[in-house]
């Protein structure tokens, strides 16, 4: 597979600044910057970052940096977020999230984007974290729905992939969607 096939360019007009800085210009005159709007819960994808469009890759980077801060005890917010449970279950949680961030940075570099890798903790685990095929496929369907709306070209390109590859940190094992995923995003019962 060529670099062009492995690293598709999803850079939309005006996204170069977002990819370099992680910020979007609020106005062309004021030069103020604000974080891109955070939509939905934190998502630390099991999927390989090659499947993410530019917005998804930037969001994954930003959310993984937040997760790194949470796992290092640097913030009180998101401490109980279910997406962090598989990292907390590792002997070295900060090292696990650092390895996750390194995978995102590698994909960004492959696409010609610049993510500040100095923000990644120096300690990284060298092994892989087991994750279930059910979790991978659940996320695949979730991402495909997002791509159909915001990146139709990517949705068409990856729509023929029956079983996506995982992020390099994860090793896929048999199993269903993880309990932490079902519990976090399950519909709530209606009050009677």
C-alpha cells in the first residue's frame, strides 16, 4: 500500500490552521482562537487513526491529551469517564495513553500535519492492550455514521472495509462491545 493510500489527505479548506494548532480562528479580524467545539462524549478510538477525517484526528489528539492529564492526576474533570477504564486497567496508565498519543501523532505526520509531540509523556508502554472485536466494530459503525455526515468522501473510501484495523496500541481479541461502552451510552429509561 502506498503512502498516498495509507495516509489519505482529508484536509478541508481552512483546516490547516486547526491541524497545526488544535484551535480554530474565531474571527478573521480579531485573530482570537477558541477550542473547536466539543461534540459528544470523549472518544478514544480503538480504530486505527487512518480512518479518521481531519476533524476526527484533531479531536482524538485533543481528547487523548486531556486523558493523559487526567491519568497523571493533573485535573479533576473526566476522572470517572468510562473511556479511561481500559487505560487505568494497565500497569502503567500514563504510559498506555502516551503510546496511544504516539499512534495519533504518527498518523498526523504521515498526512503532513504537525502535532506537538512534546506534549506526549516520555514514558510509553511497548506492548499492546487487548480489545474486543465487538468494541472495534461498534466504533466502526459509529465512525461511519459520522463520516457520512461530515466527510462523505472518506465514508465512501472506507465504506468497503468490512473489518477495520485497530490503533497500533490495541490487539483485537474475540468478544462483545465493552461494558463501559454500553453503560456510558445506553439509552436512559423514561420516568413513568
